[in-house]
C-alpha cells in the first residue's frame, strides 16, 4: 500500500482576485496531472473551495483543483518527488500571479 504522495492546489484566480477562466484553469490542471502522471504513473483531481487572506485583497475565495499523486519510495525518493512538486508549484505561482501555491504531502502542507 502506498502512503507517500504529493498534492498541488491549482488556483482558479489570477493575482488573487480575478477569475482565470475555466479554460485557463482546466489547461493548468491537465498540465499538472500530466507531469505528475509521467513521473508517478497517475494522478487524481478533486475540486474544492478554498479561502485565504491576501495582504493586498483581503479574503479570497478560490475554486481550487487538488492534483494528487501517490508514489512508491522504492522507485522514487521523497526528495525527488517533493522537488518536482515544488518546481511545478513555483511555475503555477508565476503563471497565476499568486502570493503562494499550496503543496501537500503526507508530512503536511507547505505554501510555496
């Protein structure tokens, strides 16, 4: 049974307060799912509604997609899995002009 995973929270807002548009969001989700699947063999996407407080815009409501992949530590090290997920999170942060992007693992949550 696999216990190790990486999960990226793909936002649907640009600059925290402007909706990215369904096509932009879906394209980003598919790209993340494709990258994680190529490395770990698959990914699952779950829709959620998240809230966070922006220094610039106050309370933000974000329809996020959680893209999650489990991996086998016998074939992929946790360090390599987290490095890949951090690189993807950094790219999402820039593409969506976010203050942070959430990365979740079995160890907890980090804001990239």
